[in-house]
C-alpha cells in the first residue's frame, strides 16, 4: 500500500476516534456503535446511488447532471429500473447530504429520519432485493431514550452525529471512496470490539486472522465459485475473498448465516458498504445447526469460519439430529455443552469435493475425549484433515487463548496431516498480538510446501494419529524450539573467576581505605 493511501487511512482513523470520544459520553459505547455504523451506512448508500446515476447520465453526454439537485418529482421517472439495478431507491430530498443541510433546523428530525429509513426499506418491496434490504435500519432507533430524555435532546444528539459522519473525509469515488467507507466500518468494528471485550469480540475476527483463513482456502487459485461462513458475524471473513481476489473473481457470490439479528444486520450493511451488489450475497438469519438456510446452495468450494467457542446446542436432546445427513456419518453428536465439532461437521458436509475449509477452533476440541474423540477419529480415518495450525495466543478480542486453525479437504493427495506451529508468528501490538503480512506469508508457505521443517511443520500419517487417540494438538507431534540461550560452561566458569577476583580486589581496596580513615580520625 502506498504512503499516501496509508496517510489517508490514518487520518480517517484519527477522525473516527475523535468522533467516538466526543460523542461516547452521551450514548453507551456499544449502543453508540449502532448509530455511527447506521448513519455511515445511510451516507454510503446515498452517495453510492448518486454516483451511480450521475455516471450513467455522464455516459449519455449529460456532464452537468447531479441527481442530488433534482426535485423528488423529477427523480421518480427512473425509479423502477434503478431499484432493479441497485436493490434500493432514495429520493433526492432523502439523500444524506440533503438531510444534513437542514437537520439542525428540523424540529422533527427523529420523525424525518424514521420516515426516510422506512422509505428506503419499502423501496425494495416486491423486488428481488427485498430480503436483503428489509430491517437494515432496525438497530438505529432514533426515538430511543439512550439518545436523551426529550425529543429536543435526542434531536440534538442526532444532529451532532449526522454532522460528524457527514464531515468524515471519505473523498469521492474516483479516490477509492468504497475502500474508505469499508475501512471506516472495519475500523469502527475493531475499535468497539476491543473496547467492549467479549461482547464485541464474539462476532468480530481480527482482519489479519481473516486474511490468513482466506489465503489458506484460496492458496494459488485465481478465483473461487461460492464462499460460505455458517457463523458469519458481521461478514468480514466473506469479504476477505473480495479484497484478495476481487469481487468479480468470486463467481457466484457470498453465502452466510448468523443467529444474532443485530450482527446479521451488520453483515448485510457490510456487504453494501463494500459495494457488493444484493444479487451477489445471500445472508440468512437463524440457527445454523438446527435450521440451516442454504441447503439449496451447497456444496461450497470455499468455507471459512470462526464459530463461537464451546456453546450449548440441542445435540442428543433433539433425536432428529443424529439422523441429520450433516452429523450422521460420524455416528455420534458433539456434546450438548460444546457445539464446536457440530459446526465442523456441518461445514465438512457442505464442502465440495474440490473445496477447502479453514476453521478457527478452540484448543480443547483437538484433544478432549468422549464424543469429540470419536468425531476426530471419523475425520482422520476418512482422510478429511489437511492441516492443523497452532496460532499465537492473544490474537482475539475478549480472550487471550491460543486458538488453532483446522483445515479440511474432501480430496487429498496423501494420507497424512500437516501440523504447523505458528505460535511465534506474531508482532506485539498496543494491546494484542497481530499477524503481519510476513507472518501470514510464512504460514501459507508451510502449507503450500507440505513438508517437514524443524520446529515449524511436520507431516504425520493418519495411522500414527489414530494410534494417539486421534489427538490433533500440534505440540503432540512437533517439537518446540528451545529458545533459551546455549550456555558454554567453560566460558561461564572463566567469567565467574574474573568476577570473584574483581570482588576480592575491591575488598582489598576497601580495607585499605577503611584503615586510612581510622588513622586520620584516630579510631
């Protein structure tokens, strides 16, 4: 990335941080995020639509055209075609920039905003984009007491936030506005996840970890067919494929499911903010393990996920699940108190014959006994485990645990598992460890070469792993490097002799000084 772009990004981050600090006191931090992200989204789709229309007019020779300056009556003529193309529609008077101009004088600003949000959502009704747009503004409650006890107080806060978001230096579309909007969103998510601890970190995977997962799945491919994340959170892992390959090289789009409605809304917003058209993503709300929504879309060539660690699920309490085609092959269900391997089995089931899945796993999954051991045995004996990567500790928000990545494939070239120790592949940041570009490159390179490298990687036969109770912990097979300094005893003894001699010399000198003082003072 060039220095100019990096400077722009740093300035943007500073501005966002300043806005957050200015306004955080008025609304609780994690709730406040909803308003910042919601208004950022509102500004983005306003500018995105305006730019789209202006470019079309420019191509038709109308160089001075500006959609934002039209009357609502004039704008209605192209409404249907625009909604089909973009998935939504916004009248000129409802555009963010036009609302901002009159916000301070609007005594009914909260009502105005609510009506605009309803209008945008209603514009998609009856169109293919209806489900993708419905409820996008649900978390932006402009009448919440969290904004203030009176309408006047609430509107004052809204004006302050609208101006703050409107004044963000996001440039214009010729200067990579889309990248900046997306980056602003991701920075806000990172900021709030780190401040909110577990409540924020539950659905936010650090960008570098997301990049590693995507690169493991992509490896040397130039394109992928369909990308899937069964616990998609705010959609960041899916979008890594667009960033690395380019959206046009994700041929049939992005698929995901999320159980938390707020996070589900954030994921859809994130897609729009990165200019992924509504017809290129299919995100669903619901419980992936009990009510999966993408039966008609599987199998997938690329699966990435950071499932919630060791959560409860129905398991054996639901007698139907043992016969579910996703879980039945292992002959046993994951424990009701630990759903980790249920998510793993779900992903394996929906993985195509040529596909790859990269899954962040809680370490206990790799060595615990009981049902989990039996599921691991199924995975190893059927040669589905491509690799296990030990990650550094303290990478994720809300936990310092050293997690792992389990890489699955249905079609493998050998009957072995590659174990990789990447526990030292990190750079210490302000409060967390981070994976650098070089760290990611090193890990991917070990996977690509798939060979033994002292202290770093080792190929272990499936037969040997079964003999060790299907333990998949990296440190079971890979010797860790002793980073302690090698001590030369002879040299150390020489140094000790020098120190002892020097101490004796000092004592002799000190005794002389004391005797001289005794003579001087007659003691």
